[in-house]
C-alpha cells in the first residue's frame, strides 16, 4: 500500500510503500537512519542490517543526497521522532542515483541558490513556504467562491496600460501590432461585473519597474475581486474579511510549516476585523511627527510604510490618497476632489502594502476628462467607456498580491522566496 508522509499516522502498524528522495543519512553500527521526503513531509526510516541483509545495507552506505528511493516497511509510532512516526525498512530500491548534489547543509550565497532555484525548492524551508502558498491560494478561492463571486479570468496580452505607461512589458503581437503584458485585470473586471455582479480574476501580472527592493518582483500573482453596486467602504470590508480568512486557514492547517520557518505567530493570531483605519492626511501627520522627511502628495516608500506600521499590531488601512497618486479610473472624493476614494491595506511588522484598491469612476464625462488628462488614447479605451454608456453603476474592488501576503505570513526577508521561480530586475533564470 502506497502511503504519503503527511498521512502516515493512518497506517500505524501496517506495511507500506514510501516513494521519495533521500534528504540526509547517518549510521550507527549496524543501523542506517535515513531521512526521506516525498513532497508532503519528512520522515525517518530505520534500516537494520539484520532486516534487509548485507547487500542492501551496504548499498545504503553510499547513497547520495537527493537519491530517489522506494522503501517498503512497517510504520511505527515513536514520540521522539519528528511527526511522531518512523518506518522500519524491509526493502529499499534505488530509482535514480544522485551524486555530488550542489546544495549541501553548509551556507550558500543567495545568488548561488537562486541560480539553482530548481534544486533549492527541495529544501525544508522552501517546501514549507510553497505549501503555505498553496493554502493561501486555496483560502482566497474558497472565500470568494463562498461569497457569490465568479472567477472570470482576464487577458494577459492587453492593448493598453491599466495603471501607467512606464511600467509595461511590450510584446510583438504578430506582424504590425504591439501588445503589453498585463499589469492588472482591473479594467476587464469592470466589464465582467456588468455581466456577473461580483467577479474576481486570479493570475500572473507584470510590472516593468526597475526596482531592486525586497518588496518587488517583475512577475507576481494577484487576485482582484470587483463588485457592482459597491463603495469604497465595501472594498475595505471585503479586504479585511479576506485577510482574516487567509490567516485563519494558515494557522489552522500549516502550523508545522510555520515552525519550520521559525515564524513567531503571535502577530498573526492577533489579526481580526475591523482593521484600524487612518486617512492619508493622518498618515502624513504621523510620519512628520516621527521625523520622516515626507511631503504631502508623495507616495509612501518602504521606510514610510514601516514607520506607519509601528503604530499598529495588526494590518491597517490607509484611505483617500491624493488623486494624482492613483490610476485614472479611481473615483474622486466628492467632498475633496483632490483626493481619491482609494485604500491601501498594509501588513504589520513593516511588510508593507498587501492590498490596493477603492471605488471606480463611474461617470462617463469625468472618465473622458481623466483619459485626456493622462494623455491616453480615447480610441483604445472606447470599449471601457462603453461600460459608462450602457448601465453604469457605482463599483469597487482591489488587488491583493499573493507574494506580499505570503512574505508577511512566513516572516520572509524578500519576496523572491514567496514564488517558485522569481523574476526580478536582473534575474530571468532558471
């Protein structure tokens, strides 16, 4: 019977077949202790010369790290073992040998590891991060699906910018046309809500920012829910509830992985809605009071976000940014038109923005004026303008970066560990 390590407790006392890779090995006289992983976890298998015979025992003397194996043996409870179980080996077969594995237990530089990312992801730490990532994605989908949102995927090839023309990756689209890799599914989401009411898209997005900070990737995954007949406050409340649901799922199902990462979960356990909320104006006053050289009308940098986060012990929302800082489609505050009905939700502990969104501009004439002011082609956006011509409604939504959220949850130093194969300013390999 084939068993997986994460469910091994179900087979106590039974003979099982385990298929995996050798993580490490040590010997003590006539016993080999092999740590084997199978993608769901790690377990120690105990191999005695008396049980397997001289030839098989001797062959295990020379097994290299990451050799692939098929082990047959009996599951035994052992409270001293990680996970509480071990396997006593009866037979061991080598599937694929591994010699001189390049990532050893010694310290390696980041560039060395990133050049071998296809191997680095086999390590316990990286596996833990990617398993938590899976749970985050699962929690997002379950949350939105349970609230009557419909998944409506949006194009990756787009004819125009969504949030700014300076951060686009151009792509030759057949003979005489240039397309761009999507910065966001936002505009198409707005079309989809007019058909489906509540929608979300979930996929890769691309930003050609020449940034080297620990909070930026050129390719990342983003979930973007959008709602018809919704206000800024509706978007904030949805974002709060989504973050709370994600954290609860991770704490419920991935405690062991958080322990592997040595993540202090105290701050995660404090997360509950509603989050503290401050205006952009209040944030500026806080930064000035803390000695930050910040000018009203500027966007927050990483240091600014960290200083603001020191005031809170859980995520917090900053709303009503200057309109000049936000995309052309963001609705102005009717009481102060120089401000937008926008929001950023920032993580505590200095991890920065995890959600950005707000209420969209639903008036045709105002949107036409914005397109002209931003120097955009009206012809390119005619389809988008149709949404205001044929049954426009107040609507709002946001985008949440999966890697940003995962970096905070896992307590990582850099986003590059939060995605299987990171793409940064100077890295396109492997």
